């Protein structure tokens, strides 16, 4: 009888808060560091993300921290809660991992934590994961997203060749949420201020109104799921952008917390892909 494959142990990374910085009224930066980050597999992608572990019972857990044992031996309501955040920057020389948090006062879990975080505080996380980095051989780049995608887009801007052609659309709540970014010479950056409008509407309008430059496009569209759905449909079906040239995924969804969105995201994305790929398949 063949032996069952051994499941790989979940790797939990541990770091300490190095410093905290308020970037805008609704964006707070937390820099994590420590020798424990030596060898962290990070830097290949500009949309790297980590899953922060919020565990009220962490201080009572035996060391080394064993997430698999917790999930195996304890009821689900005693498991750590995870929150997913994009890595803004990784400095392997300083062993510092920068993460930017969208904060809305006391709302949510990770935002209030970021506001209250203090140097020396221990942080555990899973990852990083990731899949996108701008293709330097592309004819031009499209980067579009709301606040949740701003860190990944900022990281992508820093990776673009200095002469790359790119159109970047960033939608934020208002002018106070604008922050300085590194922009290559051939890049046109447009800030969109909602000022009370529904999240994503301005992004959809702006991308649809953009005259498409010549050449192969490489795109990154992330943020609120409804907006991503609309722009993915437009780019894939109306503009004919191949699937492999477009990174498009909902980081969050209006009316859902992270647990609710995570529970439905796989089916949501599968349904959208089936709907948007079917016409091209039929015509092939």
C-alpha cells in the first residue's frame, strides 16, 4: 500500500515592528524587521503579499509557534485570524519589510492594529506570495487600482524601466490621500478623487476613456471586486487583451469582510473567467 504523502509544514514567519509612519489620513506604514527575516523569499514580484496572523492567544502558545497544530487541535473559533496585505517594499540588506495599511478609524482589525503598533512588537505572518511584475518587454503598461492596490502599483512603478510607456490610474477617497510616488519619464500618472462617489466608478470611466497606445499591453488591475470585474470584461472582451497579459483580481468586495470575500472569491473569479473567456473560445 502506497504511503500517503507528508503534508508540508506551514511556514510561519516572525518579525518585530521597527517603526510606524502615518502617510496620509487613511494610510499607515508599518516596517517589520529582524534577523528572523533572513532568507525571506521576497522581491521577485511587485504584488507580493503576506497574511498577517492576529492571534489573541499567541502569548500562551508554546514555542515554536505551530499553526498546523493549532488548526488541528483547537476549534475554529480559537484559530488566528488572517488579514492579507501587499508588501510595499522589501530591503534584504536591512532585513526590513514595509507594509502599508488602509485605515478607517476603529473599523476592521488590521487598520486599528497598525495605528496602535509600537516598535518591538512581535508580528507573525504567512508568505509572501505573489505573481505579477511588469514585463520590461511590453509595448506599454496599464496599472489601475484603488487604495488597496496602491502599494503594489507603487512597487511596480519603481520596477518599470526608465523609458517605459505606462498609464497609471489611482483612485483614492480625496486629495488628502495622495502620496509622492516614483514615476518613470514615460509614465502618465492620474490621481482620481472619489469625493463621495462609489468606489471604482472613476477607475472604470478613466480606463474606458483612455485611447489605447500601439503595442502589446501588460496590465495590472486590482482593488474592489466589482470594479475589477468591469475592467476585466472591458479589457478582455472589448479590447482583446490576452488573459496572460492581464493581472486582474479583487482584493476586496463592497459589503464583505475578508472572511466573507475569501469564502466566495474562488467561485466569483471562476464564474467571471468562464463568462469572459467563453465568447473568445467559441470564436476560435
